[in-house]
């Protein structure tokens, strides 16, 4: 994916916000349609059927008709893709899109270009034998720094060519997606990135992702994702507080929210930058990259509970969730996968942080503290995160687990708690934001 910052004029931004609203509306209709499905009720309408229904709905509904048909149809296409990928994508079932949160739309290129087979010969229609023409996005380079793209209803919209080197060439894509987040517009072209060559030495690296240390590598390096400074976090809180106290609908309220959003965008930028650099380093430096298998979605599940049965320690869990998401674990894994296709593995790794990477003994007592690991069986001493990363690097087969310690082992006195639960940080590094947002 190639992503650039977009600079629409005020008028263009207004039209594009309208596109966002239409795309969101159509997407949410599709979500609702599929939510009514239950076992034994025939199949929910697919993409083709939904497109037909959209045409009908546009005929009866003036507001819908006012929107761009391509934008609405592409929202259905996005939905169909999200639905198909729901088991593999990690995002699960497609869910509701919210105003101000999920603002974006997809545009299909209007240019027609001949398509080619993988071997370079022209792609021909099987029936007619005619050249197959594919869609292509209309982009123009203005100069070294700027280019422009055709967006329906807006004419040419400028975007900044922010990459140097080979990235500064114009991206060739069939579609692009426009997003509006934290007060900024971006354009993302759907292009498959060129894979990064590995060193060819067969070197394997294991990565253990944690809250204290974002990524501990099995070669002993500890990498940390940059976070906002304490002062920046205090400034976000200040603007949120001022916005909350400003009268509803006032100019000041939106200004204060915009200031908070700008700081949050800065945090996201730093995280993205770090993930890009780190994933390139991993893809370039190692032939096989092993991540421990995490279910970030399950780990960051809310503790809120229900109205009837409220959960315990809700604010603490919300704070921990925020810290986990601030680490960019998912993005690091995803981008490494893009850059080193076929060279990244997810290792299911229970007890990675409690298992000795030399003898395989699993014992809570081996983990002396957050940072120190001393095996209670063989006495192997190591940094706890490096030990965990070593376990991940060993892969799924890894070190055989001693027989008699299958499950939890060692000599721990019986307590109510599981003795394979790793020690938790007493206090995570980032102070909580105000929990009402
Ligand atoms: Zn040991």
C-alpha cells in the first residue's frame, strides 16, 4: 500500500465528506442486512444482489441518488471483501462504521488499460478473444513533490509525493481509498509492495512482543516503539478537558477537539514510522522471522461487562488496552508479512515467558522479576524477554517440554491463581487518560 497526504480545497473537502457519509451509510446497510442472518435462513445477499438492490434503492430515494453511484458500489465491494476475509483478516465480522471515526471511501479508477498475463502476454477474453481492459486510477505528476488524482465530483485533488527514491514514482493501481482521520486527508493506493530480499544466510529471529519492551529480539536486542511524552499526553488531556467543558456546538469545542486530534495523529505517525523501519530491518536482516501468536483482539477485550453485571477494574483494563494498542504489535506483524512474504511465521507459544529456553522447564518461579529469568531446574540465567524471544525463535517444535511437567510444573505452593500466569507489571508506564472519552 502506498499512502500519501492529500490536500483538498475547502470545497473539495466538503464533497469528499459527502462521499464518506454515503459510503458509511451503504456499508452500514450491508452490515444490517447480514446481521439478520440466522441458521437455516438462506444466504444473505451477496455483492451482485446488493448492487442490484442499491440501483433500486437509488431510484426510490432522492438522498441516495444525490450520492455518487461508484462510491456507493465500492462501499459494497469493500464490505464483500471484508466479509470474505473475516476468518483470515483478524478483524472478524465487518461491523458498524461511525461518523467522525471511520471516515473514508473507495474510488475505482476510470481509466481503461490493457491487462497482461503473468508472463507478459496480453490477456484475452476466453470467449471473444479480445483484449481484456482493466481499470486504472487517473493520476498526474505535477512536479517532483506534488501529484494530483481525479476524485468523482471534485475534479483534480492534489496530494504530496512524500516518498523519495523508487517510491516517488506514481503508483499504478486499480482503486484507491481516501480517508479522513484526525483532521487530515490521506490517499492510499492498493498496490502490492515489492518484497524485500532476505540475506540468504538462513538466519532465524524470534520476536516477543510485550508492554514494557515492545519487541524483544532473540539476539538480545530490545526495541521500543516511541510513545507520546508525558508533556504531550498532558496536553491531550488538557484539550479534552477544555472541549468537554465548552458549550455544546460551540466553536471552542471543535477547536479543542481538533487540537487533541492533532496530537493523537502525531502519536499514530510515530508508531507507523517505527513499525515501517523495524519491519524493513527484520525483512532485510533475517531469512525467517517468527512472531509469537497473539490474539490482540482477545487481549484488549473490554472489562466493562454488562449493566446488570458490571466488570471489575474497568479503568485499569481500559488503560492496559490502550497501552497494548499503542505498541503497534499488529501493524509490525502485518508490515513484516507484506515485506517478507512467505518468510514470516506465527508460533503458537503458550508459556513462552515462563519456559526455560535451554531445558524447556516451565515454572513460574523461574521468572524472578519483570526482567530477570533464572531457570529453577538448570539454573540458566538470561534476560526474561530475550529468553521468551529465544523460545519463539525455536519455533513450534522447539525445545521438547519435559514430560512430567506437562502443563504447569515446578514446585509452587497451591494458590487460587494459575501458577503459569506470568508476573504482570504492577503499573504500566503510561498514566491513564481520562476514562470518559
Ligand atoms: Zn532450564
